[in-house]
C-alpha cells in the first residue's frame, strides 16, 4: 500500500519533499504504518499561519523518522559487520581455529566482502588484525612469564612455532627471543 498523497494536504516547499519521499512506497499495512495515516489527514486550508507551518514541519519529521527507523543506512550495517568481526576475533584469537573463514562464517558474510569492509574500516586485513591480537598477547606473555617460546606460540593461537616467529619478526622487527631478552634487560635496569 502506498502513501495516499492526495489525502495529505501540504503547502509550501515541503509538499515537493513529502511527495518525493512518499513515492518510495515503503509503507505497508503489516508494518503498522496504517496508524501513521491519522497524523496526515489534517487539512491546512493553504493558510500561511505559523500553526500551519508547524503542522507541515511536524508531518515531514514524522515521515522522516519512520524512514530512518525502517531503512537504516548501509554504512551502519557495514559497521555492524566489522564490530561483530572484531568482537569475535578479540574473544577467540587464542584459538588456532580463529581464521578469516571462521570470522566470515560468524558474521555471515562472504570472505572477500569482509576483507574489503574490514580493510576500509580498520586499515588492516582480517588476518593482520588476528595476528596483531596474537602478537600483542604474546608480547605480554614474553614480558611477564618465563614460558617457552613454543608454548607462548600455542597459547596465542599459532600451531607452528616457526610461523609464529616469522609473524612476530614481521610485526615487531625482532624475534620473540630477542624481544624477551630486550625487555628482561629493561626490568633489571
């Protein structure tokens, strides 16, 4: 059911805006919009009083509020995907099974679409973000514990110590062993 523009009386510049918005035909009986029509059957008799202008502005605001509520912007949906993905990663990066595929499955979008959105929003690819979380936690463990490097790698989600060392060196510029020695010297000083 489309909005019956002929029933609604507008005067002035708002009439064009209202007619344009009403043409989107986003009102339906099942959405409960039929009760909205009661606000729009007020006739302003084309008077130029302040009261008529207020009623007209009120009608436009009501219409826009329903439009915004039921047709949120695409950007907010994209941001929701990224928020869900980041939340999932931050809670699960320690698990070896936390991969780009598992993140995309959790958020329920295609991997390539997730990659593009994630890169636009955060500046990192999904795997870069996962690895940054893992290496950040590894640094904390290397600073505060005497756990072996292979155990640190396993506890932050890497199943292979060599791959862990390669990623660590790429992100920190030094190996995990060098990092531990460097930060042990700072504690002693």
